[in-house]
């Protein structure tokens, strides 16, 4: 006698569990699907081959995040009138809402010089990056809305300063997947745990496989920034494999009873990835295989530059191994880039730590042919005021500041937009953070208005209901 038909339709997982044959055929179909450019995306898998909305200019992103807010008028946005009127009053209306009160205009203590064939001006804070001026696409007209670190960091990383939303790295991974199934598709090296912490690299309501994998944190020197428990001292790989098979079977049995569960399916995926990472991650982080010349290029021979240099070198190694989004954070508990006082001392210290490694990363990527399809993004959560805080500091300024791009299909040796004569407000060809996110996705071949995820009854996207692709930045 035939068994009675179920009262409700069988789920795909239930059907697979109750079927005794055909698994070899299904496995073959999966392998072929991974190779097909028209394969439909599976949101639970980090390995994706969706069609780009248009031809991509970049395949991956390296985000060099300068936590605290570097001063644009002291780095990449020279202001002659600020120097001329030092000690005077800012002649225009200041913002109604400010993080704190400031006083008179404060000129930059650094000189600006023109570099390369483009003649792009860079301050003396960055003599090594200045040698790469012809690779930079400098956006001088960035602006946001939040003058506080916590909100500004979340706005930069997730597009929202009021709600927990997926980070831009998670959106990129959700849209494109990774090119290496043995490594996470989104890695953040030595991230800050302050001002939003894990929410700055979290996946929120996107599949759990899309969240960033932190390696160390800002309080851990980069030579000790390792994935915890990467080796199992008690079990060999064969035994671990058998454990995972049993665990997967139990979890799938549970899913057959409960139906789809994104959190559980994300954990299943993470267990499998963690097993594969045991071999791939130590190799990727092992910089001993690099030549002495490469190590010196990144400044590993100098205690001032060694920490950030190692982060940048790891970023290059992850990029060439197919990691889709890599963030490198410069931050410490003492100084960061948040100079409310001692501007000269603080910015000098910070720039000395990152200048040589950043230039090395750009040169190394270019020499290896990776810069062409790797988009490098540099900047902080906001800029600084042209007016003084105390005797020799600057306050937070989200109303006008600088970020720059390199590689990945953007114009080289190019300046886009401007702030006013003193550097307080974005004025010409303004670029909002939503515009930056839309442009970043476009460079990766993604139309930001089409990269959506339905949650709580509505479609969400990185750019919310805003965002303009700044095509003027495209080469």
C-alpha cells in the first residue's frame, strides 16, 4: 500500500532527506551551477555567481579606515585663505548643530606641494602617499549628517546612523559572493570595538554568512591578530570531518521539522567554512614567505610602521586570494585621528604610522596587476573644522571633508568637488555618503537600487532611499 500523501507540501529539504537516490546528480548540478555565469544566487551560500547589473570595473575592495576623522584641510584639501586669515573669524554662518564650540580660524601647520604629472596637492604629512598622487581620485566634497563618532561610523559603514543595518562589506558579499570558498568573503583586520563595534561589520538581517570576520581588534598588535582556535589540538582533520557530518545531519533533521531558519543555516555554513579555514587562513596570514624587499616596502623593518604595514600586507594577500571586501583600520586607544587638541603631535604620529604602508600597498597592488581591478578606499567618518578647538585642536566636521579612491576603474590623479574657501562645507559637486556607497557598488557592477533584501515587510538596500552614482569619478 502506498503511504498517505502529506497534508502539506513537502519542503525542498524534506524531499531531499526522504529521497534515496539522485544525490550524485544533484551534486553535479551544483558544481555546474557554480561555473555558470547565469546561475541564480543562493543567499545562504557565500559562493555566488550572479549576473552583474553592468560590467564591473573592480572585483574587490580594500577599505583603509582612519578612525577618528583625519583633517582634510591638513592632508588633501589645501586652503590658502585659511592660512591668510589664521586667527580671524570664520566669515560665514557656522552649523546650527555642532559637536562642541570652536573659536578662530586655525591654519594648517603643514605645507602642501604638488606631485606627479597631475600636480595633485598633498600635505607634508604624507610624503610617501604623495609619490602615488597620479593613482589617487580625491573626493574633496564628502558630507554626512552626524557629528558624533558613533553615529558617523555607523553611517559610513552601514548607511544608517539610527538603526542596525548590514555593513557595506556585507552588502558587497551578499551581491557578489567570494572567489575563495576556503576564506571568508569579508574580512576586517584589527577593527575598533568602539562606536558601534560589531555593528560596523555585521550582516544584520542579511544571511549570517555575509557578516565580516574580524582578525584581532584595535587593541591587539597586528602580529598577534589571528583567528582564534584556528587549530584543534585534540582532534585530527579526519575526526573533525566526521563530527561535522554528524552535526550537519542533526541540523538538517531539525530544519526539516521547523522549516527555513536563516540563523541555523548560517551556522551550518560557518561550521563548514571554519573547517576549511584551518588550512587556508594560516597560509594567507603567513608573511614569512614574502621577500625581504616586500617586507621593507611595507615598513616592517621600522617599529613605527610595522603594525599598520603588516595589516596592509595581509590585505594584499587576502585580496589576491579572492576575498571580496577587506577592511584595514588604523586606530588606537590614545590618539586615533581625533585631535581636539595637540593637532600637530597627533596627526604627525598617525600619518607617520600609515603613510609608508599605504603607499606600499598601492605600489604593490599595481606591480602585481591587482590595482586595476581592486578598489582602494581611504578616509574616516568625517573631517575636522577649520576653526580651532582650544589652542591647537580641531572639532568634528561632517559637513565637508575628503576621502580618496584608487584603482578599480576610477580616474587617476583626479580631484572631484570642493569645500568652501576655508574647508567647512562641501560646496561644489557634493558627494553624500549614500552617493559614495552607490558609486562603490556601481564600480563593482551592482546597481544599488536593485541590490535589495526584503525584511520586516519592506525592501532594504545599502543606500536606503537615496544615493546617486558619481559617474564623474569613473575612468
